[in-house]
């Protein structure tokens, strides 16, 4: 025969584990201090500007000497 399992205890343990996972996710998502979030936002913005600066689809400026 198998072991006797208290289903209420099992359900409570399962619920605790799920709440702990959710809490960890929330800590990662909302737990950073404001200066840290601002620094990350500035880094992301700077990187986007750098990427935009390297794009090749810019319109070339016309050569003034070739028009003469």
C-alpha cells in the first residue's frame, strides 16, 4: 500500500509555492529603486540613439560641386 497523504496539507503547500513564485516575480518587476530604474531607462535610450545613428537609410546630402 502507498503512503497516506493529507490532501489539505498538500494543497496548502502547493499554494505556498505558487505564492512564493509570484512574489519573486513581483520583486524583480517592481522592487528596483527609482534611481536604478532611471539609470536603466537612460542606458536604453542612449543605446537606441546609437543604433539610430548607425542606420544606412539616411537621405544623402546633395553635392554642391556637382551641380555647377
